[in-house]
């Protein structure tokens, strides 16, 4: 397998007065630390898309994403590491000035092509790229890495965990690919909870089950649709205040699209006595910090 990253990823105890008060033991798996650009869960979701091609001819990777997408940046950086070409199909008309994420993706060698919002929603593929995909000159990675290879890669994350197992594992959900991998690999050793960052994404459970072999669907898991703070890439003053306060106490930086909402949801559950004393909880820090660059400077203290 590609050896871009260390075999051991830091698992850190979270120190916060509320956790002391409620006697809840919380650890965080710091996937945000594995690589400056291929951050968090994105590497795990990508690894089995690219693995079959690593000894063959150079590949052209094509994928979809928004202007601040962690997945776009991770794909661009992986392409550069592998010496492969990459194309990002970006949601929305070409802007007059690029986001920092797109600027960086372009500097890593990614070709950017812009799709209108309707074309993006329909996952339109330009004819020339379609032909390359059909002739296997290019490899299409679905938006967000959603698919069986993405899930299989995410299923390698629990291999980083020590035994004995945690009572509960929490992760943020966009497409649900990461959660599906976690559910499959953790089995009935822990309960896995996904915090959806999209508003009213009621198809999420179905999308997750579609990736899981039948028996895995029975493993203990649940989804929350109430912790999105207004919807995808939206935020409230409370969320920003939480992220700053959480950083002050714990030294753990979070992003406002995924992991800020994740930790806020978990800490809310701690506050509301959701966990019995001495329960052992793991929160997966899935990275994504680069997206905070879309916020006005000074919004966050880190
Ligand atoms: C992409 C992303 C997620 C969502 O992962 P899915 O597998 O699509 O559910 C969670 N956290 C961060 C930081 C991400 O960048």
C-alpha cells in the first residue's frame, strides 16, 4: 500500500472541565495531523481508488467538489505525490478570483473546470473527459469519495485504535462513506454515531446502508440530523464561540463545516447527561481545517 503516512496516528485524551464534572472519558483520533493537505478521512477514502493503479501507467484522476472542498485539495495533493494528473470539476461558474483552496489545488497541478450549479447537480461530465474515462485513460472518483472503495478505505481507520474498545465512537458525516467504513470495521464492539452536517439529509441512512454488506447494517449505529447548525457550510455565532472555547480548553482546532459541529454535538450530549459516568468515548477528528480559510480573519482564535 502507499506509504505516505505514519502507521500510528496520535490518540489524545481530551481535557475539558465539563468532562471532569461529568466523569466522561473522551479521546480524539487526530486524523487532522496525518498530512498538511491530504487531511483527515480524505486519505482513507481515496486509498483504495488509487491502489490498483499505483504500479501501472500514470493515471489521470477526475473528481467533483466545491470551491472550499477538502476532497478536491486532497485529490490534487495525492496526484502530485503520485506524479499523476488531476482534474477538479468545480461547482459553480468560474469566479473572477479563486478561493484559497482552488488556488492551492491549481498550484499542485490540478486542472480546474467549472460546472453550472445545474450541471454540477446532474454530475455532468465534459465529453473529452468522458471519453478518457471510457478508454480507461482517466479514473473517476465520485464526489466525496462515496462508493465501496471509499468505504473500504475508511474501514481501515479502526485498525489504528487500541483495544479494549470504546463504548461510543462519533464522527461527522457528509456523504456517510466514512461512517459506513467505521460501522463495518468496528462491528458490535462500539456504538457508532454519525453527526450529519447537512440539513434534512434524510437519504443518508439509505446511502450508508447501500455501502454495507447486509450483516453490517445490524451493527449498533445511529445518525443525528439535529446538529447541522443551519446546514452545509453554514454556521451560527454559537458554533464559532464553541470552537474558540473548545480550543482554549483543549488545544484542539476544529473546522466550522464538519468537526466543529461534531465536537459541539458530542459536548452537548455530555452536558445533557447522555453518557453514564466512566463511559469511554472516541471522537474522530476528520481534519478539514483548511476550510476555515473561507472565514473572515479573526473569527477564530487559532
Ligand atoms: C469530507 C469530510 C467529512 C465527511 O466524510 P464523509 O465520508 O463524506 O461522510 C467529515 N469531516 C471532514 C473534515 C471532511 O473533510
